[in-house]
C-alpha cells in the first residue's frame, strides 16, 4: 500500500495531514513537559494558575468549538461553504481578541515568561496555539474563496486540529 493509497480515505490533501500530525506531536510534547514540571512543583503551579481567567478561556472554548462546527458544516454543505467558512474565520478572530485580552491581563499583573515555569509554558503553548489560530483564519478565508470540495476539506481539517489542540490545552492549563 502506497502513501497515496493509504491517504485516499483521508479528507483533504496528504501534506496537510503530515503537517497536522507533526503539529500535534509538537503540542503533545509541550503538554507532556508541562505536566512533568507540574509533578515536581504542584504548589507553585497551583498558585500560578490562580492568575488565569478560566471563565474567559471557557468562553474561548465555546467560540472555537462553534467555529469548528461551522467548518464541518462547510464540508457537508459546499453550496453554503463560503458563508460558513467566513463565519468560522470570524469566530477565530474573536478567539484571538479574547486571547489578547487574557495576555493583556497577565501583562497588567507583570507576569512574564520568567515569572514561573507555569507561565513559560502557558505563554509558549497558548501563544503557539494562537499563531495556529491566526494561520487557520487565513486558511479558512483563502479556502472560502474557492468552492473546491478538496480545498474545503483540507482547510477544515487544519481548523479541526486547531480545535483539538485547544480542547487539550484548556483543561490541562486552566482546570487541572
């Protein structure tokens, strides 16, 4: 079985799936390191976590999941894909605005990378995720210009990876 044959069951383009799996590996490694550090400093991590805004992050979770649903609908209903993908991208922008507000809150508290290991990984993981949201917004808007089902599937696949990463980051960083 060749890579092309194996990929025929995947929606979208094979190279996007290579990117998605490599990105998931990077985020997974970051989360494993974060959790390992937490084991060695549970009190420090618990104290640092009190500076977070879990309600705002919860709203952001709803925003991102809703945008993912819109991207999934775009795949299912290609005749409505343009509006659905633009809507998903706008919700991605809303996510970034709320994340910016959260980062500003940390800046107002003089919390930096150097404050504690918790915040170093908080900024690295959520900042890297925000960069992927920004890239995803661009992909969704680019794909919205086309009506090619394979392009819509590829863009939606990337966006679902962004959703999945946030669904992993949210409970590990904000709730545990």
